[in-house]
C-alpha cells in the first residue's frame, strides 16, 4: 500500500480509522446510493471509468477549512477523502455559504 511522502504520522491514523475508504457520505452531491450512502473508493484501488489509482487524502470534514488551520488539526479531526468527493464537497459548500452583506455601489 502506498503512503504519502510527508505527514505519514497524521495520514496513517486517519486511513486506519476510515478503513482506507473515502468517508464522504453525500457531501459531494452524490448520494452514493449503491454503497449505503458512503463513497466506495478505497486507497490504492482503481476507478472503474478510467483505471486511475485512487489516492485518498486526510483532510478536515469541513472542506472549506483554510489550509493554514487544516495543517494544525490532529488526526481525530480529519477524515479520509478521495479527490473527487473533496472537490465536489468544497464546491457545494462554497455555493451554500452566504455572501457577506456588503453595501452596494449606490447605497449610502
């Protein structure tokens, strides 16, 4: 099984807790209906469409956590994500985040 070149001490406990499987449960927009609501991708497994190897990452459950804060989190506050689910979850979270109420150009 392959492991990252850095932060193995953080990555390994997250993967072991996740069973080396992506922990997305629909945050990406995919209901993962065929796999009881959890993404089926496993680390070092192959995707069915293109035959690419899946490389899971340890990242915060909230995909909008700033990187500066994310690197300080302990393994217990991280989860296993496949790149597709993490990207989809971040995209959906950005869309759902309300925009600050900034005054308009002509508001006085």
